[in-house]
């Protein structure tokens, strides 16, 4: 039994697993400070279908708020969400609906927001899979994070989702502390309490662009200040980050998760959102020579077991 | 010999050292994730007089650039800097002069900027003390960082200086990796090379406010997502961060470095820049019950020895 046999046990033997093991071996030639890995979250580390977990958290908060204050149901964005009227949501625009939902949390301290997010993730059950939300993480990706750390990598989560939402669970789920999460940012403001002491309050303003596409690359620079040599993603919003990870000298790797498993999860394609139109992320991967992990073929297990 | 005798050897016995040891002991009651310490850099971890080291780096870059392109000497901001004309610099405004100098680095990749910064710090000698720049860090503060880490603390640098400049040396000097440095941010843009691959280029635009005052608190939230329970600083720009560290429940500590040692370093006061005018940071400390470290009285050694 070689050392490799102990790594990545939920990855089926074959070219994808071999590519990962080869990269891990090759990474020994990198300086320790250059061993940096970045992972997208939704659809890369955990399930994003039929809806982002953060969206379900926001809808749950809206339902609770509307129970207390029924007038909220009259607001067009909230009416569309509560009736799950996709046409109305599309007409209003997802950005507007998202900011309306985000506004439900305006004024909270970071601690109160984190507590609410954690409490939701603890009780949420996946609407289709029937699994607790915490078990909709991908077991093979947890093993990949562990293998990278075992080879001296610093592991970061670079998500299109809300930074504070992902931070609330990233340590529990992935062993990534809050400062290792780079996502879409909501601004906080410092206010003074009656006793003069400072407090942070969540606003309803974004700080910069949504963390997708080139914003992932510039925010990796501003927040982490290190360039990844390994990056994993599953959609067009991850494309620039994967290009960035593989554009330097020395060993590097870009991994695309292909959601092709309608039996154990969902089958869908991530669209590339820039540079070349109408090219899916797996088509980009094929053109640029990236590694594609087929969920159906490369993973013996998708979700962690109950214990 | 008790355990405390081994800690903080360059701190003279007395109330300041006792306060630090008491806090370290009390921190055992904190959850591991809550053991977070933030340090200002200039004047707190290393010497900031007679000029910030980053400013000397910028001036050095200007002198080299002007040797190659003498027309740079005609630009008012550069003329003022090259002739060290403080009145002219004051008239132009430090922000304008700073951005003009920053512009010398526009277009560089992050790697090229870091290399230049490291190369400068390696060869710079303090203009008054005659020490190599790398030895103008404060030995007692290095010991404090070590003691905090020994008690399970995550240690971050929260500087008014440029994030990328501090990152270039923070691991070598303090053991803090790039993602642990929060400072004033210069925007980077992602551009495409001729071969289509992505590259990051430094711009001459700031990303948000200079990292002073309340900006330190909001950026601790956006970049680190954790609240410090220990913070150290030496000027008005650190005040909100120190208030923030001590405004929660449980053990916390704010430490102010008092530059009162004209013999071994420099004697000067940091002004508080907001909330109450014309109050020095040591006056704020006295009013709020913070711990003040007198460089003259509390430190047996200021700078590390040559080996």
C-alpha cells in the first residue's frame, strides 16, 4: 500500500484521481508560502441546487418576519419570493430581490447575524435530498482539502455567496477560519452605543462588486495577498479564478466539478459569464486543459455518512 | 521559576508586565476562536520616526526613477519630496503627495511590488538609529506576539500603511502571513496578457478609505471577520480599534505604546483624530483604563540584538 492509497478514498481510481495525486506530489517543489488553494463554495464544496442555502436562509427569515409583520407581504420583492413566483422574481431582477432580502438583516451586529445563520444551517433539511444541510457538503472535496493541507497548503474559500454567511459555518464544515473566507461583502458601519462604546452594524449596501468572475481574482489579492496554484470551481463565475491559478510558473491545477449526476445529486452545467460567450465551464476546461471531476464517474461517495 | 518568568523577558517587572501576564492568564477562559489579537504596525511593532519606512521606500523609488527620467523632478509633488520641502508638501497635501508617489508603482504586478519592497527593506538603514531596517522592530512586542500565540491567539497586523508593503515583510518580521495583514488598500485590476491569460496590475486608486480610525474596525470585520479581544496601537488612528477590542464581554485588553524614550528611540505623542479633539492617545488610555507601555520604563530592550 503506497501513501497515495490513503489519500482521496472517495475518488474512484482513474485519470482525475491520478491528476490530483500527481499535482499533490509535484507541489513538493513549491515554496511553502506558495502552496495556496482556493475553493468556490456553492456547487464546489456543497450542494447549490435547487437553491443556494443562503437564499433559503433569507427566505426563512422573510417568512418569520412576515409572520410578525404581515405588511411585509405587500412589498413586491417579498410577495414574489413568498409565492415562489419565478417570473415575478425575474422581472424584478435577482439583484433587487436579493438586496431586499438582505435588508431584513440590516442593523444586526456581526455576532447576531452569524448566530442566526448557524442556527438556520443547524436545522435546515435539503428540500429534495432530505439530508441535513450540514451533510450536503461533498465528501470527496473534504478529502481533497485534507490532502492539500497534508501537503502544506493553506486552504481558502472564495465564494460568490455572502462572506458573513459562509464564515458562520466555514470552520465547522471545512476547518477554514473566518479570515480565510472571501465572498460578496456587505458593508458594516461603526456606531456608538449610548455609553460611547463602539458597535458594528450590518448595512444594506454591498462593499464592491458581487464576488464573481474577475472580482474573485482582485479580491483574492486584496484580502489574501497570495496567488493560488490550485483552484476549484463549477461555474462561469469561477473561470477567472481558475485561469489565475494556472497562469503562473511552476506546478498548478484547476479543477472543475461537473454536475452530471442526476441520480445522487443534480445534473446541470455552469455557464461561463465572460470572455467567450455561451461556453460552459466544462467546455472552457476542455479548451484550457483543466481537470474535470465527473460527479457521476469520479466520486464513489457524494455526501458524508451520518456519523 | 514560574511559567511567567519565561514570558516577556524584555518587559521590566512592574504593573504593565503584570497587566499583560494577567490578561494572558485570563484569556484561558476564552473560546479558542475568540483569541484574536490585532497590532498596529508603524510605531507599535516597528519604528515610525523620523519617517514611515514605506515613505522612505517611495522616496527611494522616486530618486531612482528621477535618475532615469529627470523630467520627473519638475512635477510639484516630486520636487517637494526630492528637496524635502516640508512646507511645499504641506501645501500640496500629504494625500496628494502620497498618491503621486504611489503612482510610481502603478502597473506593477503584486509580485514585482513585493520584490521591490523586500529588496528595499533588506538594504535600508535607519537614518538616525543607524540600524538595519529589519532591526527597527520592537523586541518586547515580538515577545508579546510570541506569548499571545503560546496562549492560542491568532495574531493580525492592522496597519494604516499600505497592505502590500506590510505583507511583503510581515511573515519574516512577525510570522504573520499575507492574509493576516489588513491595511490601506490599493486597487488591482485584472488584465489579459497577449496569450489571453490573466494578470493583476497595481492601479493608482485606493480601495476604500485609508486604514485609520473607524476604518480599522470595519476592515477588521470585512477582511478578518473576527473581533479582537486584544489590540495594541500608539496613535489616534488606533483608537477605535482599541475601543472595539475592549467593548465586548469577557477578558480583553488595549495596550498603548507611549513613545517617551528620546534616548533609545524618539519621544512624541500620538494624537487622537476623532471623537474627542486634542486628546492624545495616552490621555484616552488614562480615561478609558487602558494599559500604557512606557518605552522608557517598561522595556529593558527596545530593538532585537544583531544575531
